[in-house]
C-alpha cells in the first residue's frame, strides 16, 4: 500500500517532468507558442501546473495535452524533433509574399536541427525507499528535477535554433523558412552527413529510482549555411486614385456611356454631369487588396503586403452600387480574413458618400404606402409642400431621388405621346410664392421669375405618369426631363432657394386626377392627403411641370393653349379655379417685367446713340 | 558541507561591455540557484546576440545593479587590471555566541568567480543609474576590428554560460534543500575593494566567519 503510494508519487513526478520539459521546448521553438508565452507570461496567474518544479510557464498549449496523452507510457522515450523547413529559392517572388509557407517557387527542404530526447531510463531495479526516507528521497529527486529544468530553460536560449524561433515569432517580416516540431516515441537515426554538423549534449541524469531521468539534445552547432533570410517585403504603395466600395462589383467597369443600373447613368445631354472621375478610374480591387487607403493607381497593387490575397471578388454584391441610393450597403460576404480586413478599409474611404449631393435635403418617407417601396431605395430628398416656384434638380438630378416618383396613374398610357411630344425647352415653372418681378434680385432674373404655372391637372398627371411608364425605369424618364432642365438649374439657382419647392396644387393635382367628378369637393381632402404624402410625389409632379412648362420666350399662345387645356379639362373645379387668378396675375407680372426690361434696353440704347453722336 | 567553487573562464572585455557581461553572468547564476517559484524573464543583451534569463525578482535586480555600479567605479579607478567578482551562496546557521564570532554564521556552500580583464581605459564616465544603457566607446574607428572583437567576446561569453549550465548540472548534491516561501538562496556579491590588500582582508574575514578554508580550484 505504502509502496504503491510512493510509486504513484514517482510516476507523478516523472510524468510532470516530461510535460514540463515538453512545455519548455515547445515554448522556445514554436514561434506561435513563443509569442503567446511572452505575451501571457507576465499577465497569467500561477496555475497548478506552473507550480510543478517552481517554474511558471504560463498556459499550456492545447497540443501538449494531446501529446501527453499519446505518450503516457513513461517508459517510452519522448523524442522531440525541431524541424527547419526551407522554402523555394525565389525569395523575391511576389507569390511568396502571399504564401510564404508554401513551396511557391521551388521544393522545400526539411532538416532536423534539434532533437531532444527525454527518457526514463530504468536499467536496473532498486529497492524503493519507504517511510521517512521516502520523503527525503522524493524531495531530492524533485530538487534535482528543478535544477535540470533551470539549466534546460537557459540552454534553450543559447542554442542556434532559438534565434530562428525569435525571428519567426515576430510578425513584422516573413521568411523563407519555418520551424515545426514533431513529437514521437521513436526517432529515425541521423545520417552520417547530418551527424557531421551536429553536436550532442546530455544533461546529468536525475536519479529517480528505480530508474533515472535522462535528457539529451543533438543540435546543429550553426545554421549559417542554411541561407535563412527574410523575404523581400515590398513597401506599401499609396493608391492616389483609389476607388473602392464594398458594394460595387469589383469586375465592373465604369464607362461613362453606360446607363441603367448605374450609379449616375444619366445621358449627358444637357445634364450637369456627375463626377466622372470615379468611373474612369479603375477599381482598386481589380488587382487585389491593399492596405493603404489614400487613392492611388491600381497598378501599384503589386506592392500590396503579402497578407492580402489577389481575389478579385472580395464582396458579394447584393444590391446596386452604393452611390445609387446614397447608402452604403453593409452586408456583403467576405471569403477570407484578408477580405474582411479590406472591408474595414473600404469603410474608411468610401468613394461615394451617403448623400450623392451635398445639398440634398433629408428624405422624408411620408405616409404614402404606395411610395414605401421606394423609401428604402431613395436618397434623402425633402420636398417641402409649399407654393414655391419649381426648381430644377440641378445636382439633385443625379440623386437617386428619381426613384421617388409618384405612382402610375390610369392615364399614363394615354398621355405618353403628349409627354413625348412636349416641345423641348417647354417647361412649366412654379413661381415662388411672394417672388414678384420687382422683387427678383436682378432684372434678368425677372425673365425667369414669373414663369407660367402650368397647371395641367390631367395632362400633367398623364404626362407625368407617362414619364414613368414610358421608360422602363423611372430613372431614365427622370433623366430625360432633367436633361432638358439642366441649364435651367443654373439660371434658377440665383432665384430659388430650395430645389424642391413644389406648389401644393401640383401635388394635390396629381392625386386628384383619378376622379374628375370629385374635383371640387375632393381637392381639399386630397390636398391635405397629398400634403402628407411623400415628397417624392411632389418631386415628380414638379418635374413634369417643368418639362411641360413653356420656355421663357415662347409664344404665349402655345403656352396658354396648353395650360388652358389642362385647366379647364373636365370642368373648372376648385383646383382649376385656384390657378386661374394666379395665372393671370403671373402673366401680368411677367408682362410688366418685360416692359420694364424693354424700357431699360431702349433707354440704354438711346443713351449709347446719344454718346456716339456726341463723339462725332 | 563542502563549498563548491567554480572559476569561470576569464573574459577580456572593454569598459562599456562590463555591465552587460556581468548582468548576463550574475543573473544566469542566480537563476539556477533560485529554486523557489519563479516567473522567468528573458532578457536580450544589446551588444551581443545572447538571451539570458532572470528570475524576475525586483530586489535581486536592484542589488545586482548596485554591485555592478560599484565594480565599474572601481574599474575606473584601477584601469587595465584583471578583476574578479565573487558570487557566493550561503546558509545561515545559528551558532553559540563567542568572543570572536557572531551569533549567526554563514556557511558558504557555493562560490562563483567571475574573472574579467578590462582592456581599455574608461574614457566615459558610466552612469550609476539602473536604467543606463551601454555606452558605446566611440574610440574604435576600425569597424571590422570591432566586429571581430565583439564576436570573440560573444563567443567567450557564450562559453561562460555553457560552463555555468554544465556546473549546475554536474554539481547538485551540495545544494541545500529548498525552504518554503524562499525564492533564492542567500547570496553575497563581493567586488574588489579600493586596494588589493583590502580585497585580501575580505577573504580572510570570510574565512573567519566560515570556519572553513576557502577552496580554490
């Protein structure tokens, strides 16, 4: 009984001794474990395993437990081989940057540079001491094991392999070699060539009756002939014209002529072009990732750090490009850790801001359920429902708010032709409330300050709806109108303060078109309803009105004919009647402004004529 | 109990290398004699590609630094001389008080002699701060000569460390049992005094305390 207990103690000492030695060796020779050990050593609390042999080593690597289990037979030797793997000779190859551990350019060679053998040698049988002697006996064994472990710990740092492990444990560089280990209960003998370059050292065995613990090491005295060198690390380059977005298809090109589901694919006719620079620059990920985010040319990707792969599709494009909606689409798949890292980088420097136009007001979704489907896709655009003059969507023409068009009306097909046949340049304006000819900031602007209000309840709607239906996507129709109105934006900028001042009537008009007979009584209700509707509808109405509005110097008969048609179509209702006085007043004001301008010009010409005569 | 003595290989060092060499050797010895619960700390030398291990005790580090500072001061006063530092481990034994001895006596069970030959006159005053970095002597203009000499010193230092490890492995029986809660055995670092005669007097005093003749191997 007592002997069993004593033998159990001895077995425990031997087992823990082997585990401790394995821990010391792996921590000093496995780069990842060494790094881990250095980081955790000062922080870790003293564990039970640390107290064995009074040497705190920190957390035991998980592999160690498995190894202990597989080598649980204490009488079997424990052989630990430290193997140096040298990769191909093309150390400057770019491929090696991405796969330094693989034999990218040449076969890899494996060389055992150290072999540690821990063995419980039991050649003879001794009588196990008992009683008080046993305690002293095991204390001596334990003390000698401590001394052996101390010297082993020191010697691990003096052998050549330690420097290699230190180099590899640093993550700042990659090398053309690697260190691996192999633990087994047997070992293949070294060849004569291998033995020539190796030295052997055996620690003084510790008597642990009935046997003795033996630790020896066979190691290469020098590793200079292995040509171990760091891989050439290309310096990171800055991409000066970086264009990156996690939502953009990396394989997509950005020709300016493309339309459709493109971010700002408006025809260039008369439209203030959006910034074409992003579309002319190649995507940065077309040649791989890069760490830096200042915009640079994609050609510099050859200098990308080796941590990134050359995958061309880092992201799973789940929705149209970001700038189309002014929202960055966050959800996308990344297949590798590098891609995930690159995704974080993309978030740092988006090529498209959340709002395509800096002047774009906030989008209000409104209560219109018909427009809810557009809400998630539209850019923030506010359309205050006031009796303001219309304002062209200058920069906003490139905004994705074109999605926020009112729903189709039943008359859309009927008025398709009319919408198409709208003379170019014929636009409808909405006068800004309170803005008179005399109040305009400049005389010239008066020409545009009192536009005819084209209040075409039905036709507008038809045309407006036709605008929607004539094109497969509202975007294109919007772009057409916008193309005609682009120059008007420049003119109106000085006059109109808000790009989306929409007359209440227009908005309400569009909603009341569906029921002609109810116009009179329903207008009020509709106007209130429309007032609450999404501003997107008002934008659409505005656009239509601007399209159908007559030019500034057009034949007034044409304008009035067009407008009167819409006004009196279906009988004059409250809505129509609402516009009549305004139209007349606007016309009068415009006429007055024309007269003033005429007078001014005449006076000037007369003055010039007088001067000329005077000079003569 | 016999006192095991280890005479380490003599090292030829320059003034600015003294600190690093002594730190490496002394801490390595103490680490092998600090048999209590220690959290080893790897320290890289700046002048040589050598990593040695400290036992992580702050008080020990301070005392060793202090002794090294004293030694460097002594070297500055006695340039171009061979010097010796003695690191001794002892046990404290109570003793019957007598006329010539104290109540307690020290039983030295191990002594390490670090032999240094400082070859160059110190041109710069070395700081006594614990955090002083090694002062590189700017007098050497030949880089190749310096590097080759440095390599020789490094190799010699490495040999000394191997010598320590070998000694620790071979001699184990004389080491006293480990006391509970004690990290390292009581030790003493003896540096040369202001005069050689005083150094010899120190040795005689030690002999009187021990009651054993000092064994020189």
